[in-house]
């Protein structure tokens, strides 16, 4: 007879404590987003009223309509953010997949040093390297272009992506490679026809995390390497507008929530692959 599931071994008061702890954690994490959304629904006169009202009175979505007029080029900013994130994700995947396969399947001199160097890169903040990166972008002649934000984005996201995908590929049985080699398959053919289909959940996880990372880190690079409105991503576009005039907080919150919609849509449609990729290989068969 099979043993009961671990969740069934808890008493009722232990389950209550567990779910209360989860609810408290979610409330702590989600409360800023809830408050931001409620601010976007409030009239501007209620934001600084005393006493402060958490729930909006006569709330509406008026700020979501007026912010399109208040923020010139708002649609262009969203497109730029989405475009930069997509291109960064594609480039990172093209470089990381063969690199992760090599680190997972081959032993070569200096491999540990390289992997350690990747971790070292992640220890540096982008702000520390802004001056050398600016000089590099200027020497390449790519300032005030999409490349000025794509190149550093790719460089900072590759190390963590290699570590994540390499860990997943290590779990794939080595016997699959040996069987392919016995049939005369090359390393490239084995990677393309044998390893990639099996590693697809891990690749999707890397793609999602890279997209989110590229979408989130655009501000500092765009603010330093770009001064043209047509190439501004959403964070810099909002900063440039709301920094010059009186901050209209309800419109700013509305614009922020509309701006994160592309990332939310990607996560919503790929969440089942994300969960599957994170849990695949967790239990040895």
C-alpha cells in the first residue's frame, strides 16, 4: 500500500499555519502592485487627501485614457521595450544553447575558470561598468541606436542563462549522446535532433527569464547610451516625461501597468512551460 502524500501527514493546525504563512507572504509581495493599481483608479484630488483612503471613491479608468495623451509616443516606448527584449532573448538563446551544451557534455581545460568568470560578471552592477561601456559603444558607433541597449543587455544576461541551461542539460542522460555517436551522428546533429527536443522545457525557462531580465534592465543602459526619443524604451520614456513636469501619479501608475502588459502576457501564455521546465528533472526516474 502506498504511503500517504506528505501534505496528508500534517495536522489541521499545521495546515492552517502553512496557508496563513503563504497568504502573508503573498500579501507582502503583492501589496505594492495592488496599491499602485488602486492609485491609477483614483482621481488626483484623492491621492493627497487626509485621512488617506486605501479604496478609491468614485474610481475610474480615466487615467488609462488620458495617459495616452499626456505621454507623447507612449505606444512607441512600449514597442521599443518589447522589441529590445525580443532581440536580446533571441541572441542570448543562439549563443547560450551551444555554449551550455559544450559545458554540460565536454571536459576541457579552463572550463571551471570560465564558469567562475561568468558568475563574477553577474556580481558587477551595470552602473559600475557604465563608463567603460559608454566608451565601447562610442567607439563602435552605436550610440543612440537599438544596438546600444541590446549589446550590454546580451552581455549581462548570457552568464546566468548559461548556468541555468547547463544545469538542465546535465540532467539529460549521457547515453543519448553515446547512442547518437554510435549511429555516426555529429555533435551538431546530436544537439539539434536529440538534445534540443528534450531540453526544450529548460530552453523555454531560459527564454522567459531572459526576456524578463531584458525588459527590466533597460532603464540604466537607455538613459546612458541613448538620447533619441524614437529609440527610448518605456522606463526612460516615462522618466523623461514625468521628470520635467508635475508628477501626475494616477497617470504614471496607469502607464506603468500598461507598460508591463507585454511581459505579463508572455508569462501568462508560457507559464505552464515555465513550471514544467523548473520541475522537470527534479525527480530521478
